DNA sequence: TATTGAATTAAAGTTAACTTGAAGAATTAC
DNA sequence: GTAATTCTTCAAGTTAACTTTAATTCAATA
C-alpha cells in the first residue's frame, strides 16, 4: 500500500476522497461551488490542506441536516477569511441551523394538524380546503422542480 | 367571454387549466405521468370529465403535503378502477398520508435533538459525530440529487 | 370564409447535486 | 524506463417536475 497521503505539500484528491468517503468528482464539484479552495502544484494537480478534510466533513454533516450547497456556502462565508470552522464557529452556525430546523418542524406540524382537520372532510375544494394554499405565482422563482417541503429557507 | 367550458362531450384543457390554476403543460405532464386520463375527441383534442378537476385538486393538495408524483400515482392506484377520490377514499388516503408526515416529523425531531447535543461539541469527526450517518453506498438508488430530507418514504 | 385563438406533438431547456466518459498529462511503481 | 495509476479538463448525462419553443392543426368568431 503506497503512501499517496502527503507528498511534499498538501494532500492529493485521492487521499481526501478516501478519508471523507466523497468521490473525487464530488470534491471537484464542491470546488466549482467554492466550498473548498485547494492549491495546485506546479503541474496543476490539486493539493489539499489537512483542514480541508474537516471542512468537507462540515459540508457533509450540514447536508445531512438538510441544507443545500448554497446555504452551506453562505454559512461558510460567515467565517473569517476562508478559515475552516473551529469549535466556536460550529457552535454559532449549529445554533443557527437549529433554529432553521425548528422552523421547518413547526411548519410540518402545522400542516399535519391541518391535515388532521381535513381527514373527515374530503371536500378537496381548491377554494375552501385548508390544505391547499395557492402558491402565489408572483413569488415563484426559477422553473426547476419545487422543493418537497417548500422553497429553501434562507440562513440569516 | 366565450364558453369553452363544455362543448358536447367533456371539458377542454384550457377550461380545466383555468379552474385548477394549473398550466396546460403541467396538465399534459400529469397525463404523461398517468395521474389523469382524459379522452380525445375526433380530431385528437383532450376532453376532460368534471371529476378530473377534483382529481387534479387531489394531486395539488397531495403535493402540498410533500408527496412526489410517484407517490401520488401510487395512492391513486389504490382506488377502484380509475375512479376519482371520493370522501371515503380521501379519509383512507389522508390517514395514510398523516402517518407518513408523522414519521417525517419524528425523523426531523430526532435529528434536531442530535444537533442540540452537538452544538457545544464541534468535533465534526466523521467517525464519532452523531450527526453524520454514513449513507450506505449499497442502498443508494439513482444518481440524481438526493432529497433534502432523505430518500422519499414509500406509501404503503 | 378568413382570421384569430386554442390545441397537438416532440424536443430541448431548467435546478440541484452530482456522475460518467473521453482524451490527454503527471506520478508512481516496478 | 516503461507500464500502471492517478490526475486534469470539459462536455454531457441523471432525477424531478415542469416550462419553453417550434411547427402545425383545430375550433371559434366576425
């Protein structure tokens, strides 16, 4: 088993891939999305810092919490100068994430109780049904698929 | 204002579009997805039944609850012979939907409390962090984007 | 009847988060 | 030193839920 870990400066994408479980293509994609910003060696190969593994872990965990890449990028942008999240940063960001989750849960619970009120009804009328909220055409953005649980919430 | 509502047999797509607020292209798409099955007149134009408006309302409301078209198709498939959901059907289906929502809420709450436990921690370690659950590669289906809140739940 | 408005199909575009493939360059292993 | 890996870029494909466009045909109105 060869040592492709740290050649003189920085980690190779293959090594980072192994350590995080992310595929190289996903890691390159995250670079396109500016979630990681590796350096390059003389011949153009990516060289990652040790802290990038932590950074990518942050990305994966945040995704697990249900946040989009755009949201994660925003969260990372609140960090001073391209720094990888440390303990204090995580405390701050995760508190914010928690508030967003709370809001999502509350929204789902409200929907759930509206449904409960409608179970016996069966009117299915777009005019009167409490379950149907006409999405205002004006506010719709983009044309891709709508999110399963409403448009993404913005993080502060 | 012309009366394009019911010419001899059935409603035109334009009329159904007006009544439901859905665009004609969306209604045609739902036909591709076999959520509605209109007849055709001699020259090939779609002719909808009055009950199709109700059927489409069902679709829209179910989407508002967070269900995918595939899930809605499954739910409609439980109805005897292509019938539009009536009050009894709705009671049965909405009870099932409610259970799915409950499960989703419970899942989010569990995640939320795990996050709470991690706020002070900040380890962000893929090995030990309770927030990171390695998705088993084996179970992954398809290659499109993952759902924001986990893979879609199947409706009995 | 002529024109306008509505409908039809088929193909391609859109977002999100990646993957797959091709073709070539750099690195590593032997 | 040469073969086998790994890496690079760029373009195109994938899911979901539709929209947009194009080229026509049908239906309704004046």
